[in-house]
C-alpha cells in the first residue's frame, strides 16, 4: 500500500536544495504502485511531478499536487549479439552507479557520460549528453506507463525524437508518460570518443590506441570534479541554460562584434553558441545575490548555497537571460524544468 505523505519538505529531494513543499509525496517501487499513484492523482485532479534525483528541476514555489518519486530498481541483460549487449535498467536506478556497473562488466559506451547526477529514467527526458556523447547513441528503447490511462507503452529511438538536450518528452508528450525502464545498447568492443578537446588534452600523455574506457571515464570524472561544484556540497542543477542554437547568418553577424565568440557548427544551417562564454563576457561569473550566485568557475551554473527559494534562483536566471538578450540579441533557454 503506497504511503501518500502530506505537506512534505522537498529540500532533500532537489539538488538546488530549494525548501519548497509538496502537498502530497509518495514513492513507487513497482509498476502496480506507479499505476495506483497515477490513479490517486487523477481521481483528485492533482497536478503530478514525476521525480527522479531532482537534479534538473527548479521548484519555483510549493507544489500543489502529488510528487511521485520513481523508486523502480533492477538491471537485466536481456540480449546480446556479436557486437552489442542489451541492458534493461529500471528507471529509479542511479545513473552514476549504472556507469560504474557497466565499466566493471565490459559493457562499453557510457564512459563520457560518467558522473552525471540523477536517475536512469530521467536520462532520455533531455537526452543527457557530455564530452561529445549523447544518450541517444547508446539508447535502444524505453518502457513507460501512460499517465492518463496506466497503459504500458514502448518507445524506440525514433519515437523518442531525441535532439540536443531534448526529446519528445520535453515537447509534444510532456507530462504524458512515466518512464519505467530504459534499455541500452552497449558495445562489446571499446569505441572511445575523444572528440572533445578538453578530454583529448587530459589524456594526451597516452597513445590513443592504448587508452581504455576506464581511463576515459576517470579523465571525465577528474575534469568534472575540477570545474563543477558537487551538488551535495554546493546546491546546483548543473547547466542552468542550454547552449543556444542560432543560424549561420546570426552567428556571422555576432562574430563581427565579438571576434572571439566561442561557437561550434551543428549542421549546414546552425551554429551552437557556448552560453557560458556569453554569460561570462556579460560580467556575471561570480556574481552573488543573497543566497544565490553564478558559479565562479563555470558561468552556466547557478548555485544556492544559502538555501534560498526557487523564486530567488529564477529571478537571477531571468536577469541573466535578459542581459544576454540586451547585449547579444540571443535568447537563452532554461535547461532545468521549472515547477509548479
Ligand atoms: P529530475 O530532476 O528528478 O527530473 C528531471 C525531469 O525529468 C523532470 O521533468 C521529471 O518530471 C522528469 N522525469 C524524471 N524521471 C522521470 C521518469 N522516470 N519518467 C518520466 N519523467 C521523469 N545533464 C546533462 O545532460 N549532461 C551533464 O553533463 C549534466 N551534468 C550535470 C552536473 C550537475 C552537477 C548537475 C546537478 C546536473 C547535471 N545535469 C547534466 C542535469 C541532470 O543531471 C540530468 O538532466 C539528469 O538526467 C536528471 O536526472 P534526475 O533523475 O535528477 O531528474
Ligand atoms: P566546456 O568544456 O567548458 O565547453 C563549453 C561548451 O562548449 C560546452 O557546453 C560544449 O557544448 C561546447 N563544446 C566544447 N567543445 C566542443 C566541441 N568540440 N564540439 C561541440 N561543442 C563543444 O564545457 P563544460 O561546462 O566543462 O562541460 C563539459 C561537458 O559536460 C559538456 O558536454 C557539457 O554539456 C556537460 N555538462 C552538462 C551539464 C548540464 O547540466 N547539462 C553540466 C555540466 C557539464 P555541449 O554542452 O553541447 O557539450
């Protein structure tokens, strides 16, 4: 029987440590409990917040409905062929632990995605990515329960409509499905991706052909620890803004004013701007406003050391986005999902 607790403080459930409250809070650790909780919310017309590790949400206020923590656990090797292992992982598993588990067993491909906080079930939501690799490259399929009917549905890679830090679950199908498991297609032979300059530099003293996935993972972890605040110590949600995609024409015009603008080609028509560069050059790095601040070594990260409200964090984020618009005429989008 699921326990629906009332008026629960969510501070320990979001890595920004915002002390917002939930009207109801429940944890579901099997599919029948997931269905029962969805029915509980539906019957009372409660808004629903599906929660993993809380590392990509901003609670702008108390949540007036049910916060449902996904606690489904388990990993299963469901198939293998000459080239791949197919590993099904329950949504409530921790992503960092999954990467270690795969490294220990020789299921390769997740190395560059080491040390990304959060749950496995949230990984497809924004198609997590880092150091030149995105989840969609290792993704086979996911299973989900429809929020309105409780029906179980499978989504293959195409159906997820993955994009840059994006998927169908952030757009057209937002809030419509609770992901229960993700199946990954992992390599039997190492396929190292050293395309990211910072990673190549960190491993430069070793010939590329002698490198192992474990070394790549360790290098990724070391770079991340040197640049990013640990949310357990300094509350944050990682990058607060997405890197904006602009047209080639807009990029060329910006480059005339800002010759050292940091940007990367995406395709023939679009260029990705480094949001951190825009924010840094607008003078925000290290800026503090009461309990919230722009991190001193990574301008994309907003911190909440003083355990301020989500509204305070959002107010600072809005000021930054506005100043970027005024300075460069580039619209910054928030990466984390804002609730309620
Ligand atoms: P939550 O914050 O709990 O939820 C995020 C969204 O997903 C919410 O809308 C929620 O409703 C939805 N959701 C969660 N679980 C489910 C489910 N089972 N079914 C349906 N919807 C669900 N992200 C990157 O892409 N790359 C990085 O390198 C990276 N680095 C980070 C570093 C730090 C220090 C931090 C704090 C964050 C970083 N992030 C990064 C962001 C974050 O870790 C990822 O987005 C992660 O996948 C979020 O997982 P979560 O379980 O905490 O999701
Ligand atoms: P960085 O190395 O300082 O680079 C700054 C930005 O430039 C990154 O956002 C990255 O885009 C882009 N970039 C750098 N080299 C690139 C290349 N060769 N090709 C395409 N784009 C390139 O970045 P960082 O802040 O330390 O982060 C390192 C990696 O971890 C990045 O991939 C970043 O996305 C990821 N990360 C994500 C979060 C999050 O919350 N989403 C938090 C921390 C780190 P991309 O972001 O598109 O890679």
